[in-house]
C-alpha cells in the first residue's frame, strides 16, 4: 500500500486518481495540469523517481486535454497504472 501523506504531501498516485476522476466527470484539466507542474517543481530536490513520475503524469494530463483517441486511451491506462502502483483505489 502507498505511504500515508500529510497535508500538502500529495503523492503521484493520489494526484493521478484525482485527475482520472476529474476527466471522467468531464472537468477541464487546465488547473490539474498547473498543479502537476507545481508539484513536480517542488519535488525536484526530494525524490528523483517521484519527480520522474510527476513529469510522466504531466504528459498524461496534456494528452487527455488535447490528444487523439489513441493518446487519450494511453494516458488513461498510464494514470490507472500510477494509481494502482501507489496502492490508491481508483474512483469511477
């Protein structure tokens, strides 16, 4: 299971789950993309693997916003993988 996060310590899995839920509910993802960039920037000095995951997550959010069908499908699969790998339940 994923490590518990304190306030302001949201991990990649939790964030990916929020993005998936927002996308499935038809929400605009511009704010989520900005938040992903901000989180990635803050994590640069902490954990290289977590930083890399945030950059991948950022690309997935961009694909959800403006990608073609195949890109969107791949982005959804990637986000689902990040969520599952972090031990976070996927909201549908």
